[in-house]
C-alpha cells in the first residue's frame, strides 16, 4: 500500500474498540487446484495489450445537461479489461478469464451513461459500480455532531442518509487523467466536494486511482483532505456476478469472510451498536458457504457489515468462488469492515449489458468500509477527518481461477 497518513485517530480507535472474539478463522483445504496467477485467454496475443500503453477512451454519452461523459478502458498484458466512466467514477465492466481462459464480464452495468440516468435506475438507485461518498452506508436520520456542532445531511433512505445523500459522489462528473505506473495502467479521478454539499462540513478534495495490475487485480486507492472536520467513508459499489450471462443470480457463489463478528442492525438497517459473534448464525462465513445456502434465514437477505478480524495493514476482506466458471475473487483492504450485500432490492426492472435482466440477487457487493453510522456510535472506529490530516485507503480485487 502506498505510504500515506490515515486518520490520526484510527490506530488508537481500532485497538481500543475492536477486541475481536478469540475464535479464529478456520483454515480450509481443497483438492481443487486454485491460482490467482495471471491466466491468459486463448486470444490474448491478438489483443496487443501492454501495461506500457496508455488507457484508451471513448464517449459514453451525455448527461441531461449535455455534459460529455468519457469511458476509459484499462488493459493488462493478459487481455483483462476494466472500463470506468467519469460519471460517478463508475466501474462499468470488468472482463476476466474463466477456467478455460475465456474472458467474461463480471460487473452489472450498462453500455451507455443513459442507463445510469434512466427513470427506472434513479427510482431503484442501486449505485451500480459507483464511487460512494462523502459517507458510504447509512447515517441515522442524517444527523451527527462534531465538536459540539450539529449537522443535518441529505435524507434519502427511510428517513436516514445513505451513501452520501440525495446527490452523492455516484452522481457527480469526475475529472479524469489516464496514466501508467509500475503496477499497470491507471485512471486518476478527482472531485472537489464543496463545503455544505449535502449538508456536510468542509471542502473535501478527493482523489481516486484505479490501477489494473499484471496479476489481474483491480486496485482502488482513495485519498482526501478537508478544511473542516467532516465524516468520510469512501468505497465502491460494484455488483459482481462471476457467472454473469450464464447464471441469473449469485446464490451458488461460495463466499468466505474472515470475521468473528458483525454489526447488528435494526429494521432500517441502522446499527444498534452491538457487535455480535457470527458463530451459530447464518452470518458465519469464516469457512466457505454458498450465498443461497442460508439466505432464507436472514430477513430481506444479506445487507450487513462484518467486523474483520484483522484491522491493520492490507488484509483479506473476503474470497469468492464460482463453481461453474472456476472464477475466484480475493478482496483485500486496510479497512476494518466490509458490507456484504446480495442485491436484495433488484427486481427485474433494469436491463443491462447484452440484454441481461437484473432480478433479485443478480449480483453481490463487497463494500470495504468503516462501520455504518460511525459518527453516532462512540464505540466504533472514528471516521472524522480533520484539517491537516490525509485520508487514505486501498482496496484490491484480485481474480484467479480454480480448475
């Protein structure tokens, strides 16, 4: 992870508040051969892909105001491709190989920005692939207090604030700069969230760098500074389906989350403040379980934050395996939590790329993060960024195959 200071209170807050249960993540064994090493598709030589080349760009359409939206394509030497839009900094597609070497898109999304602006999309507002801010996840009643001053931010979810409010970072047009690095092709996105935007204090300068590496990882680096103390919790809301186009849902995907506890929530998905042991519950993913195996035991489906066992440095947040394609995905982060969401609110009203209808559980999200409603939960790690500090976090999604 690139060296950068994070919230100055983070280390103390984590060590003081996240005393995780003694039971450790059980190791698993498999007779299958698995690798996260690069897998070249059969036609990869024909792609001419090179990490030394610059990302390409094309028009992705226009907003209702006439703003031109660009779509950038990052490619590595194995033919893996990631496309990112300047609208919302949205990851619109990600082509990775299956166990036969065939490339396939594993991201829910649309072929044109119009899909993200349609009335049906805005009504259901699933945040497909978007950068989320200023505060990812929920803040109860949209209220919090900093240094004795109360703030009210945008309400957009059952009387609460979700993913930054009514007009979050997912609906902003970001400034883009394509480039290259030692790790691979990059796209740097910047956005200035002005003081008072959605009710948040301080002008927040945000930079997000997408990097597609030679080992088939999509790395996302987030950084930000502010001129007033403000809550911040940046993440990406990509919906994955490692068998997209072959399976209408993700219920057969096998998920592992190295977490002994999860945040208990009320009927509006606001944390109660309790960190409950996962043992003996359908939230126990310390060993692999198919998403659909126990989802019926969770009212509404999975949409919860897991408190990860490791909270310092880059560590595993989740691993996913899809049996029919053999694809695997490893999520690593430096964040203390991950929101596992199983597309519970997708209802078939949206038709995406290649005419695929997105019904219930068509995709899943693994949103690395600080805990929901942290500004109102004194026992949770702090999410307050102060002037003079630099917020920085890195999350990577690494793809492989299991034969």
